[in-house]
């Protein structure tokens, strides 16, 4: 009995110090900071929550931060039936059950789309959102008439990606990642996170996320929304603004340089935008 009690107390202390792994949700989460207001940091596709390390180090001084790593991405344990809807509901339920009222959501890439979906479905729970280089509908960049497919079958994508050898998958990531980030220090880390990801989760989420269209849904978002976009999107502003036209609260800002990982490629500009948007008390 004493040993069981000691073990329970020990695990509780370890959890508080090193973060939390919540098996009831489709992600791992680390808690840091002690502020009255909450920031939930949602990483993008195949990324660890450590992608937010510098952001967290700045804001955990004044906020309580919950940094997520989605199940199956980086080195996180995979969960059953990964899909965009389940992940959105998982984050929303976590916010609700932990009484994280009036949270601020910061999401990059797919994480930004998850933030928009949560803010649209639960407007009373979200104070503000920051969308870092994400669009309501990725496919609509090339095809403005894209229609989301109901109950999409991702079997072919899963079979194709899981059939790759480890070396083939590594080479695929080495070819694609330099198109997303200029910061050489982070490039190797991003590649490692991808190859450490569960291949089935990678494939299913790639397929499902590619089928996601929030262009109509974002009309339900009521909170202030800061949208930080990579510099290349300046060249296609009409298409970008068309995607966000139903989000009345959106403030679209374009980076001065860099690629998809704005928080590393245009760091000074990124933190300046956050400082102007987030409360400073």
C-alpha cells in the first residue's frame, strides 16, 4: 500500500516537472508557465511540439502554455483512427475538461487549420487565435473550385507511403523539406521529426488534411484572428484573401522573408507580430 502511494506521488511530481502525456487525447501535451491566461500551441504536419520551443520560452513567463505533439507525429505514440475531425475534437475536449476558458490558440500549418476549426465550433471558449502560414483550404490554392469529399478513402495514399523503404522515405523528406524552411539549423530537425513519425498516421493525415475545406466554416469564428503568412504569398494575394474573405476578424500579415516556417525564417518579424496581438498582462 505504501509503495503504491509512493509511486503515485512520484509519478505526479514527475508529470508536473517534465510535462504531461494524456492518453485520453490524440496528442501528448507539456504544460509550462504559471500565467492566468492559457496559450495552446499546436504544431504542424509531422512536427513535434518542440517546434514551438522559442515561442514557448517567450510566453511561458506570462502565460500557462500547453504545447501539443499530435499522436503519431515525431516520436509520439500513434493513436487509433487518426483524422482531422478526431484531432479537432480531441483538442476541444481537452480545453473543455481542463477548464481552459478563453484560451489563445497558436497553430502552424495544419495546426493553424485545427485552431480555426476549433474557434469556429467553440467560439465561446477561444479568446484569440494566431494562424501561422495556414490556409482554410490548401487544395484551393491550385483549384478554387475544390470540393471536400465526404468519407474520403485514404487507402491508396496509405499503401503508397507505407510501401516506401526507410531510405526512400528519408530521401523524400530531404527533397521536400528545403522547400519549406530556409533556416539550416532547423532543417535537419524537421527531417528527423518526419522520419520518426508513424508512417500510417503520416499517410492518413496527409490524405485527410488535403481534403479539408474550412472556407465556409470560418464565418463562425468570432474572436480576433492574426494570420501570419509566408512572404511568397504576397504574389498571390487575391487568392489568399479570397480564402479568408468570410473570416471577418482576420488580420492578414505577410512576412518579409523566408518560407513556411515563419517563426524560424523571419523570427524578428514573427515575434513582433505576436507582441502586437497578444495581451501583455
